[in-house]
C-alpha cells in the first residue's frame, strides 16, 4: 500500500514546476520529521521505509565499484592496512566498512548521525551479498554481527564535527558525498584536525551538483540565489552548503594540505554558460562546471 502511494505521489510530482515541487517535498519532509520518534533532525531519513524506497542503498556491488573507480581515477590505492579508519556520513548500511576491514583496517568507525540499527537487521540479505562480493574481489570478511561485537566496526551516531573520538586517534578518514551537506565546515575542519594522527590521510568525494538528477546537473543551483537555496534545502531536512570546489578547498587548507582531483566536469551545460550574477562574479565557467571531485588531505608538516 505504502509503495503504491509512493508511486502515485512520484507521478504527481513530475507534473509540477520545480518551485512548487520543492514546496510539496518540503511539506512532506516536515510531516515525516514530526511523525518520527527517533528522527535525527537535519540529517538523512534512515527509517526502514525510506531506506527501502531508495534503490541506491540496496546494491553492494555499486558501493564497492565506486571505491575502486575513485582509486583508479586518483591513480592510487587507499591504504587501510592496520589503520584506524573513520568514515563520515556513511549512510544507512555501514558504508565501506566491510571493504576496509577486508583490506586490513584495524578498526573502522562508521559515523552516521542518522544511523538506524533496525536497518541492519532488515538488510541481512544485503550484507550476505556484500560479503560474497568482497570475498571474491578483496578477501574474506567475517559477518557483520561479529565485527560489531568485536569492536572492529564501531558505529558513531553523531555529526562529524563532534565525533567524540580521542585526540590523534585516526589514521584514515573517508567520505562519499557528505562534505557538500555539512553546514558548519569550519567546525568539521577543527574536529578533523583534533582527531587525526600525524600521518593521517583523508579522501573526500564531493558532489557539487544540484542533487536533482536532471540533464543539466546545475539547473537548480546557478539560476538561484544561494541563500534562498540553502534555506530551502535546510527546511527540507537535507542541507546542501553549495560551496564550490575553490571555496571548500580554501576552508580545508586552513589545517591540511589539499590535493583536488576533478572526476567529472562539464562547462557546456546551459546553467553554467548563463549563471546568475552571484555565481558569475565569483567563479570561472570551468569552476562552475565541476560536478564531482575527490579531495585528498594530509597534515601540514613544518619544513
Ligand atoms: C548523500 S548521503 C551519502 C551517504 C553515503 N556516504 C553514500 O555514499 O551513500 C549524505 C550523508 O551525510 C550525512 N550527513 C549530513 N550532514 C552530516 C554531518 N554534519 N556530519 C556527518 N554526516 C552528515 C547524512 O546523514 C547522509 O547519510
């Protein structure tokens, strides 16, 4: 029944213009939040129903492939061996924790402010398939409940700016499509600086698009005022900070050496060719055309 309602609602949304559609989605998000007992307000909705309705969480092969693809594009393998890892905004099904453990991570902290343990029980089949794939392409990995019980995987239900982890305790930080959702980037940078050990490396994949999945990935960014948009996304319960690559790099460079690798860019989209004044005055067309980039961060060493 719920599924049928979702299908009808989706069909209805398709006929609305963009602004009206955003208002309807905003009202729906606020209804969901008020009806949720343990909602992690302001972050993703990982109630079992919402996770079920999002096919992207159901395919472990895609998740593993994505990591390999990023590594190929970077030209290097991420070294997990013996490391204490922190993945921030890992999503509902433990992110890359199983790959990390199979590749030798000593301890993998899965930080997700919206984490819902009920999803793990519900996704037993997902984890069986996930372990099989990892067994074939990386190496054997124990069952999830054993990894959780032994403390090899630890769930941190908190925002990334308040991990609660000890000072200097982390060797490797990962995130996929999270930094663009963090509202207080400076607080996050301070926390990463606090928890990272002297040789820690970080890899953050950032999605700069409008997250709407249309043919022009910036159609709902460059035609609008950023403050208005930020407020809209915040009210919808999924903030997007709209920082462009140069701005984000500058914030992170306050404490870390930053190397940016652009994975996807296209300055030929109509929105990039004719942006509103705010965007045109601050960025080049090439900068506006950056869709996905990975930022590699290292500690700054004197000398
Ligand atoms: C687009 S999802 C990406 C999830 C997952 N990494 C993936 O690739 O499927 C963004 C995630 O970031 C989380 N998030 C948003 N703001 C956050 C913050 N300040 N600290 C930590 N996680 C945050 C959300 O709850 C959500 O799970």
